[in-house]
């Protein structure tokens, strides 16, 4: 069983490193590519889809911004299961303050150093609890393309998608400070799970994902 994982904005496959699945799960990771100038999120998702072998059954798991990309992919491909973690299914699930910032294009004036700033505030915002998590966060931010990060932030804040796919299964944490649980309409809840829960609540996430992806109904 092929399972494709799509990481979040400013993240990569390392955020999934604590997850552990049965041997018959063939785990594959979608790698971010550089966006083209003025590329739409739909066109970007179409280019990413080339990394997915559609000649055999597959599943998709999207984390945070990766969940938004997953939602766009569902318009052009057909996985057996589609799972969001710490993400949103429509633009109306994005906090009102962030939608307002997107309309005013406030993200366009963020200085580059702030985009890659790892400090006590970002640690709190992402729910980073240990030195290991904070160091991983710093490393991933450092390795992420600034061009991709600016493009992705713009796409999150200006995303327009009103009708959630009925096929999406949503896992969300009650302590997520970036995408609040109250707006998530989640199918599975992780108590005290923050935005980084795929790493620090990995045992619960693994159990739920294994149940979802092995259930044929």
C-alpha cells in the first residue's frame, strides 16, 4: 500500500520521522519544488502530482499547508483515502485574522529574516515542547527556500476553496494555536495536540492513521 505524505509550510519529511507503520505500508514523501513565477496553487499541485504513481492504489496524507495542497490534488487525482493533519478543508476554516491579513496583503511586507525566525514565540505558536523539537524546527526553517516560503504563505492566506470534499478525513489537535480546533470540524481529535503534534504526539497519530488507512469502508 503506497502512502504519500505531504509536509507543511517550512517543513519536510523529517516532521514525520517519529511515525511508525506496519511493514505493508510503503511510505513515500512528496518533495516540495520551487514555484514558478505567479504560479497558482492549482498549477503547483498539478506539477507535484507527477511524484505520485497513479497506476496502483494509493493514499494521501497532508500536514498543515500540505493538507491544502492535498485538497487541490483531489481535484485531479483519486486516492483511496485522503487524510488531513493539523490543516483546513476550506478557506473559511482559516482564522479570521489571517484571512483579513491576506486581503490586506500584509504578508507581503514581512522582512525575510522574520520568515525564518525561530524564537520563543514561534516555539509557543507551534507547540514545540522539547529541545529536540526546537532544534528540528530550526534546522527545517534554515533549509527551506525563502522563495517557496513566501509563495506558500501567500497561497495559504489567499486560498479560496468553499466546498470540503466529503472524502477527506481530518485529524486535529485541541491546542493548535495556528489553526484553532474550534474551526476544524475534525473527525479525530488529539487532546492537547498542537500544530507540531505529528512529531510530539506521534503514537496517537500513528494509531489513528493506521486505523484509517487499513479500514476499507
